[in-house]
């Protein structure tokens, strides 16, 4: 009887060890099986493929053995299957055709390079240890950075962001040049950015905060004492309204209770309309400026708000309802 149990135990152990990871994208599977993409000696330079037993498949044990992965310029369209690579700390997947990327399952990831793709969506929530992110040269319009509390270095240049807020992160380095639709930018996170950084991939000195070629940007929220990091990194910074009184909760524009709404038109000149995503009862509508300063309160019975008297700039509209509170940004032209 003991021998029978031992054989069954061995059989289950073999099956678990031989479990094959499902990788539907043929380009991704080819990269993992047939190209030098995995680092085995800890220097972050790929020196082997992942298919160590050369059976043409990726076993779960092989996926778990990988700590650094470089799969660049392989015409990969999606990364389904990589959620099984839970020990990966370094992932470089630039130069592909990825439209949407979720970091679910990658709880050990600290460094992500996903630049030069076709991304319109990036979900960082599965990687709580993320420290460095390069998502430049994509088509991103919004990324929720604030849940990534360890995040220190972001490069999101050449995208289509309308707002960037890093409240809740440890960000000291933020490059967001080449975002033509950017109107609101907040690096207020209780961490003071130095004037320059010690990167070696360009002619020093390189600025810690860099946001050239953002023609619509007029207001920036910073931590007190961070002024030099702004003015030393952008030749037109003297034309930007700098403030440090902005409310981080407002800046995230994230609903506290799942209730959501939209503001139209946006940008607006005279009147805006509040469009609710569900049947809720509004109790109060409040408008704040970009620094978090109170502007006015509107009756909860009205879903149309006159804004013609407001100065040109960025504002937040906060709605209190029987289903909680939600905040959105709008632009007054």
C-alpha cells in the first residue's frame, strides 16, 4: 500500500512539473522557445532560451525559473501566458505590436520596458514592486500610476496622455515630453525630485523632470521645494503656472465607491453637462481649480453647469451622491 501511494505521489509530481504553459501568440512562443531571451547569470543580458529541455513547449517549471526576460522586436501582439512567469523581475518587450498589457501575475516585476508598441491600455496593478517603467512611444491616454507605491522612474514620452498624476508613488524621475494633449501634470507625491539625474544614456546633465513639446500644458502641481527641478528642465517653464496646493485625491480622478460620470463638452467655453453612468441621486456638485482651491457649489438638482465666468484653465468637478463621491477633470477655454 505504501508503495502504491509513493507511485501516485511521483505521478502527480511529474504531471505538475510537466504542466505546459498556454501561449496563444505564436510570435511570443517562438521568442521564448527559439531565441536567446532569458538571463541565467544575473547580468540582465539574455544568454539562453526558456525551453531548457528542448521539447518545443514552455513547462511551468521553465517559466518559474526565469527572472529576466528580453523579447524585443519579435512582432508579438499579446503577452498572454507571461502571467505564469511570476519570478520575473526584469521584462523588456519593446518594439512589438502589443496593444494592451496587463501585469497580472507578475508580482516580482521591478523593471518594465514596453516602449515602441501600439499600446492604448496598460494595467500596472499586478506588479506592486514596480520601480522603473518605460512606456514611451505608444498610444496611451491614461495610466493609473498611483497604485504603484514603489515606482521611482517613469518615461512616458510620446504618447497621448491628457493628464499625468503620480500621487501615491515614490517617483523622482518623470519624462513625459511629446504628449501634445497633456493639460494637467502633477508630480506632487511628498518626494522631492533632484535637479538632475545620473543617467549615462545621454549627454549630461539630464533633467529629472522633462516635459518639452506639450503645447497645451499650462499648469503643473509640484512638491514645495521642487521648483528648480521644473525650471531647470524646461526652457518654457516660466510660462507654466506652478502650484503645490493641489489635492492628491482630486488629482487621481478615481471614484471612491465605483460611481462614475463624464463631463461634456470637454474642453468647454460656457456650459458643461454631467452625464451619469448609472442611476444615482446627486446631493452636491463642487468645482475646484487645479490647486484644489474651492470655486463654487452647484445645486444637486442641476446636471447643467454654467462655467462661462471661470478663467481659462483646468478644473475638477466633484459629485457627491447617494452612491459615494467621484471626481473628474475638465478644461475651460
